[in-house]
C-alpha cells in the first residue's frame, strides 16, 4: 500500500473481493452453524445428538479451508493447514485425531467469530468504502437517466439539480474512492492477519512439534539403550564364551605339549587369549554392565566404585528402580565422573551419594582433589550434559581452584519396584 502504483493496481479490487467473499462465506457459515446447533439442541437427549455435536465441533474445518483459499486474494504466500495426518486410515481414527487437535478448536472458534461478527463488519466496510463513492460517481448518469436531466438523489439524502453540481459530486466521489481504496486495503489486511493468527498460527504447531520432538528424543534414547543391551548380551553369550573355550583349549594343549618351541608358542597364544578375554570383558562392561541390568543402579555404582583407583564411598538410597534409560544415563554419568576423578583431580578420596525425592532422582559425585574442572576443556562433561538433557535432566558442576569438586545430576522420574520394573 505504500507504493505509488497501489491505486492503479489490482490490490484494491482484490481487497474488495476478499471482503465480498467474506460476506458470502460468513453468512453461509452462520446459517450452517445455526442449523446444526438447532438440530443438536432438539436432539441432545437422544443418541443421534452425539454425532451432530461432533459435526458442530468439526464445522470450523470447512470454514477454515475456504478462508485459506480466500487469503490468496490478499496474500501471495499460501497458508497451509495445521492438521496432523491420522496415524491410520479410517473414519474413527480421523475423527479422534481431529477432535484432539488444537487446530480444530481454533478453527471452530474462528468460524463462530466469523459467523457472528466478522462478516457484518465486512459488509459494513464494503458499503461505506465502495458503494458510497460509486453512487457519488454515478450522480451525472443518474441525473441523465432517472432524473430526466433535472435532478438526482445523492445517497438518497441530497438532491442535485444542476449539472455543475452533479459533476462536482462525481469528482468528489472519485477522490473519495481513492481514499476508500486504502480503507479497503487496510481492512482486508487486518482481516487476513486475524485469520492467519487464528487458523494458521505457528504457535500451536510449534508446541505440538516440541512435544513430538521430546517424545521422539526419548524413543531414540530408549532404542539406543536397547541396542546397547543387545550388543552386550551378544558379546557376553557369544564371543566371550568362544574366547573362554579357546583359552581352555589352548591351556589343555599347553599342558599336553612337550617342552620346546611348540609349547612356547602355545603358552604365548594362551596368554594372548587371556588378554583378549580380559579386554572383551572390559568392553562388555563399558557397553552396558550386566550388574546394572540384573541388580540395578546401586549395585552398578558400587561395582564402579570398587574398580576406581581412588577410594570411593557410596551412599545411595533408592527404594526402587528408575526407567531403564534414566538408570543407564545415571550410571554412565557416575562412571565418567569417577574416571575424571582418577585421571585429573589428584584426589585422595571421592564420594558418590544420591537418592530419590519429589519425583526426581539425584546423584552427587564429590572429590577432595585440586578442583578447577572445566566442562568446556574436553573433560567429557559436555557429552554427559547432552545425554542428561535428552532425558530432561540437569547437570551442575562446582569446581573452584583448590577444590573440592562437586558434580550433581538430576533426572525427573518415578521409581518402580524391581519386580515390576522387569515385568
């Protein structure tokens, strides 16, 4: 509208067409909604009233669909629908999906607003901004045809009896039409923005996308943990047993072989098999320790504390077991923290404590080392923070120079009894 060629472009007429189609669509929506509401009220006490109530709730969908088509008159960008695709075919699934969507109820609210208030406003603006200046422009024509060249009624209010006055009114009508073109543009633009806000707002879609993203993120974590457990089980039940059998076979062959080069080679092969078995067991324990699966977080943390080169005190109070993903993430946070204590802290002693309170699992790893730990210095804490955040958890690190260092992590979760956890 700020461009000089607005008055000579098609936009004023497109704005008028948008408002005119709004009058027709709004009046039709009013008739349809009133009809359905009347029938629903009459049949509300019988079973057939329920489908009609559903129909009333869905009546905003076609109105919104028509509105999206009309919005192309005053905007070049298409306005897509915000409805989700049903998870399965069928009318029942489609109805369930639509009735649970926020977009459906926003469109119903827009349809009611459109039918009750907006289209009368469109009609009023059209009358004032289009019919009034056109009737003034047509004054000379009316005077020549209807008034036989003697008089003409302007807006049925003023009588014009001379030709100079008639042409003056026509010129005034042209000026007023130019002004009203901007009025039509402003009104149509405001109406279009209101429609976009109600039926094409990104807020509802973004909220649904955030929820779905959080759910998919949790599903990915659970799938990742299930894959870790499968790999651990396959290595434990397959490759490890074969290496044990190989080590036993080499040991027996070593005992039966006479002293000499062959016995020396068998001894070397037996030692290598033992080293490979030890490395495989360490790898299995790093992937997903069996003690965590079988006995839970407390036992797994105690096992990790026993294997740490720094003496570690364990003080955990967990009356049940959290979800598998939370349990696994909490265990690996403790393992990484203890590994950092052993490698970087110079501590003489460390402590792992924690429990469950107010629907949150919390763990603390404390050491009496030199402090100065920095999560951005490649200590692995950044990866831990990312892993914790996937489960909506929080990780906090306090490590002033000179120590002590405290790592605290929290997960929102509920505990279940061990028997129910694996049911």
